[in-house]
C-alpha cells in the first residue's frame, strides 16, 4: 500500500494552534493566513492496511455552522452501513488509521450521538450505506461545524470510514476498525 504525506508549510501548526485560541483570536488568525475565505474543502480517502475502501469527500460551507457534505466511496462491504466521522487529527500515517485520534470534539461534549442530536461530538456524521457493489454515497447537510470559521473548524482534521455501522452508543458508536482515512484540505474549486 502506498503512503501519502501531505505537507503544507505552516498549515498544520496553524490549525493545531487554533484549538487553543479564543474564537475572536481564531478569526484573526484565519484572516492572516487566508483561511477565512475558504468555503470548499476535500478529503481523499485511502484504504488502511488490509482494506479496499477509498473515495472522495467534499465539504461546502454554507455559513452559520452549516456544511454540505457529499461523499463517493468504493470498496465498502456490500449492502452494509459504515460509520463515518471527522476525527481529531489530519494524520493517516498509522497503518490502521489510529493516528487520526478520536472523534473531533472541540467543545469537550464527551457524548457520541447521531447527526442533529443536541449532544454529540462535532465530528459525528452518522453512517454511509453501501450498495450491493460496495459503493456508497452521501449528500447531506450537517450543523455545528465550519470549514475554517470560528465554530469547530474542520480544515486539517481527518475523515474516517469504519468497518461497521455507527449504533450511536457510547463512547464512539461501536463502529469498529478504521477502513479508510483522509485529511481535510483546501479544495480546488476550478
């Protein structure tokens, strides 16, 4: 399996540093770095060791904490649902995807839940349904996250597809192994 490492000078440090800043300071840092104008992001997912899942996830920021997410995935278990989450780190270097950390929970809610629930991790995106050929698509709106805004920015975070369905149980939905991993980056909109 080929390993990909994405190097963007200063971006990783900037994104990690934003987590410790107050919302007004995040806005100032995003203005300085040019991230404030980013409204489209993409994650190219690659299979973890021993798996075949791969695909592309696109994010479009609609403002006020609403993001339109579309995904086209292949290599999934035919006819099955697969847990789908944004994870803490944009790091897919571990063969099993564990380097992406846990679910993205910048508010420290500590409670896993389904999309739209009042109490959930910001990165809880639910499930993707695979068809009989092992292909899955998603086209949905999610709230409580932004691409590079003040509220729960996802740029530079990881996207994980799991082997099993997310049952919304605690602490992380019992979705099993990580079968694909990708890093959310700035999308080319041309």
